[in-house]
C-alpha cells in the first residue's frame, strides 16, 4: 500500500498496484466488472474510516463499503469515480465475555474466526453461512446473513446487540447495548443490520454468544418423490425439539455432487434430506426420532450417524455442493424464501421453468426455513444463453412472490435484485425506505445504485 493524496484534503493508504487494485473492484456476483476509474482504501482503524467518510461527504464522492468481496448480488462492486473502502484489516477480537455472553469484534474478522474464538471459551456464535471460512462479520451484518443452521438458531440479526457505525460526514454513532435487556429508543441496530452499506460503515460489532451445543449427529434420507420429501420437511418443522439443520438436495444437486465425486447418492434419487441435532445430551435420541419421521414420510432409505465423525461423513455431500456447482460452469446463483410448506412446490416450478427454456437448474437449499438457492446455468459462448437464464430466474422470483415469499432470504438485494424489490415492497414502501436512507445519507454517496435504484 502507498500513502496517497487522492484529492485535496484526503491523505490515506491506498492500493496503488493496478493488478491488486483490480481484485478489490468486483465481488462474486455474475457479470461483475471493474469501472475505469476508482480508488481503493484499506482502512486500518476507525480514524481511517472517519477520514474517508468526512472527505467523501464533502466532495460528494461515492463510497462502496467492502469486506471479503464474497457478495453474490453485486453489493460490493466498485463504482466509477468512487472509493472502495475495504475494512478487512479491522479484524480484531477485543472482547469475549463469557458472563455476559458477548463478543466485541472488528468488521473484518472472518465468521469462522469468531466461531473459533467463542469456542475457545466454551461459547458458540451460531450464524453459519456456507462461506463461513472466508466471509467477514461486517459483510454478514450488511446482508443479515444466515446459513445452514437458521432453522434453529436464526440469522445474524438475532445475534447483533450493538454496533459502532460511521455516517457520511464522519460522525461516529453507537447503537444498541451490551446488557441482556435494553429498549431505550428506536432499534437502530436492527435498521443497520441488512442495510447493505447504504446507511453507514460498520466499524465494530457486539455479538451475542450462547453456550456451546453438543457435536451434532446427522440423519440422511433419500426420497423417490418431492411430495414425500415435503411431508418429511413438514414433520421435522413440527418437532418439539427442532433440528439445528434441515437441508434438501434436489435431483440436479445430487447429479452435480455425484459428478464431482462419489458420495453414495443413488442415480434415481429425486431428493435427499439431511437433518441434524446438537441438543446437549440428546443428540442420539433426537436423530433416531428424526429417522423415524423420515421413514414415516416415505423415505426410501435412511442412514444415521453414531458419532460426530460419521455425522460429518453423511454431511460431506452437502458440503460438496458449492464446488460441484462451480465445476458445472457459469450460473445465476441466488436465494429466495417461501413458506416452508410450499418449498417443494417452488422446486417443481423452478424445474418446469428451466425445462421449458432448455436450461439446467439446481434447486437446493435450507429446507427447514424455506430458503432455496436456485442455480440456473448458462453457456457464455452461446448467444442469448445468459439472457435466457436471467429471464428464467425472474420467473423463479415471481413464483416465490406469488407463494407469499421474498426475493432474498440471506444474500441481500445488491444490484442484481434491485429491479425486483418494488415488486415485493410496493412503491409507497420504497419511498419510505428511500426517505430513511436520505436521513442518514443526504447526498447519496453510500453504495449508490444498490438496493434502491432510481
């Protein structure tokens, strides 16, 4: 990094090497492209963020807050003549408090690193995105990230107690509290969680921690129809002792995983459901009960783990899904969420949409909370293929809304889903939310063009 004067009144550490700089220009979203002119500032501390935000507000310069660039919706792509404000280096754990059950961390700390720090104190940080090993807590806060275990533990918002945020102009504000209770004033913490960098830059996060659960045990069931899988999901949701994980793989997902390596899934399998328990002192009892529910729902075959090593082996195929989809080629990968009872209906609709358009689709996801991650594949060497895939994804989003669902369960809106946000919220609500953004960001410098387009 170099100490560079970007403009009169702002001297910060920027990334000068053009090849390195280019890596900060894009995230993991489909079609992300670097603009011609932008700067990258790697903030080391609060003072760096304050200085950039003060200068940007005065000069009306766009700012894109950024962490590990694992965003899938285009929410952290550089903008023309703007500044990428990267906070990865702000990755400290300043507090782990077992008595109060909380941690105070920088926004750049990796999700897994926070989990490990909590585990060392016999505590547990539950939010678990599939990208846990390389996504940051700041990014998780920005999108209200979820993950595999949301069915029991919820999402990031359920574990954020307080925030330190820098607003345009450089003002530092604190929201929330570190006490077990606190209802003074409006819930500004909840407002910032999920705001995708459009209101302020998060520079410190106070998270709730809980006692560590037992190592999870797993049951895996195969089904010859989505109808039977749907019965199983409903039965598991009605369980008094809710599983910590309920995942579904459709036929396309199973085929992709088996093409990567042999994980033991049968060729003619319509669906696989994986379910886990981590309830202290009851994991084996729970998994046996889940297995009985899966069998009663119509599972063709059910396997259960007797120990954590076997549990990991049963879950290995699910963990291989992401690399398996990567190996298949370019795709639109997104998330929609519907009422749990309609999840398999959405899978069938998605499969029919893809078949009608001559596309391959994978409709796997978090069955326990109705959160599906459709992957619609296209061939960039074939003219019109990507446009066809995007049109198919639009149909999937519209189907989810028809079912009483939402356009995003955990990835956020970014730029890729911004055109569909008015379909879900309506114009009156869009106007109210734009008004809230204007209150915090009156000059519209923060993440322009994301979420609230137009």
